[in-house]
C-alpha cells in the first residue's frame, strides 16, 4: 500500500466508533524473557502479568457481512473472559441522551452553516468534492465540518456494503450480550463526541477536505486495509499513518490522550484475577505511543496471536 494521508475516513474506520510509526519490537523492554510472535496472525494480542491476562483486539468499526465469522483465535480468547471492555459501552449509543448529545455536538444550532464557517475557497472545494460523489453540500449545511465528514464517509461506505452493524466492536458487543459477560466502557459517549467538537476549526476543515479527497480511492484502499487487518499485518496498517505528524492536534486528541486514559484501566485489570477482553480501534494498538508499546515498556509480556 502506498503511504498517503488517509487521515479523514481512516480515523473513523479504525479509531473512533488515528497513529503514527510502528512499534519497534526489538527495542521494547519485556518482563524477563520476551514472548513476542513476529509472524502476522490476527489483530489480537495477549498481554500477561503474573496475576492475569488481558486480550487486546484491534477493531475495524465498519466491515462487510462477508468478513464473518472472525478468526477462531478471537472467539477462543473471548470465551475465556468474564469481562469485555470497549471504547464506549455500545448500549449507550442508542439511548435518547446519546442521540441528543450527537445533535448538540455535531450540528449548528445558532444559525451557522458550513457556508458561513468555512473559508470561501474551502467551502467551494468541499462543495465540488461532494458533487463528484453525487452529494449536495446543502444537505449537510447544518453539520459541523467533522460531522459532515463523518456523514459523507458513512454514506460512501454503505454503498460498498460497509456498515457499522458489521463492525468488529458491534459484533463482539452482541457476543457479550449473548454470553451475559460484564460490559465496561473505557470512556463515555459524551467524551468521545467531545473529541471532535473541541477540535479547532482549522483542524476540522482539514479533516473534512481530506476525508472528501480520500473518497476517490476509498474502495481500493479499504479493501487493502481489511486484508491487512485480517492477516494481522501490522506494518501494512501502519503504512497508512503517514501524514498524522503534520496535524499534532488531531493525533494528540484522538489518539495519544485517549491511550493515556485507557492504559491505567487496562493495568488495573492486569493486577486482578479473571481474564479480560478489550476491543479498541486497531490504530490505538500501534506506534510508540500505542497501547502495545506502552504495556511492553511497563514490563508486561505481549504476544500477537
């Protein structure tokens, strides 16, 4: 895969329901003898402490029906666990409060529109890019730039059969409900929506325009991405991250800060007994500031399954 700046829809696809360079496996500090599989298998890792085991599954938030069932190793790991943790408790997403939060954080309620908040040349560019895909920008006028990017991306993915209902996290959430295991959210819906709402306007503008430009090649690239994910090909997915360095605000807000908030919660589980299954966007596992590298630096044993 070529190294391009797939920042817009890539973030929606792999991080929120985005990362940087690959973890340098040879430089990580391990507890006693290292136990790392360098052979690509699944996008699933086992993290071990002397007391407990946590399984970390990198999620793609939208997939096609044909991508199921998932690899047996994923279900085998899940079946060992009495608790499953997600970025958010997906049960919250259908609540009236969550829908209200989406409206208040993603839509202008004071009379502003995309036409009034975007610079004229950027508005025209967004208008033309949408028209190329058969969308009328006026249908998205009341949405904030990040929300418009999300909506158009979702519509384009749906044309190809990629739906949130087939996302890995949604699939595992349904499995958890069937198995009646404990379901825990690492963060709230309100917090996750606030990540985009609090982005400066110039970052939201870039996110919108980059998302729209990415749509030209989305079908080819998304198929490559899914293939790499299914094969546990870490380096192939990390090659998609080029360009994030140019927008540190986006990277810090959507990736680094969240990883830092999640890490103590995962560590707490490693200090208790009872295996735990964790599902987060695949890109949160990668890079020097990803969860895998952070856990390895703290001395936990990490193994790709």
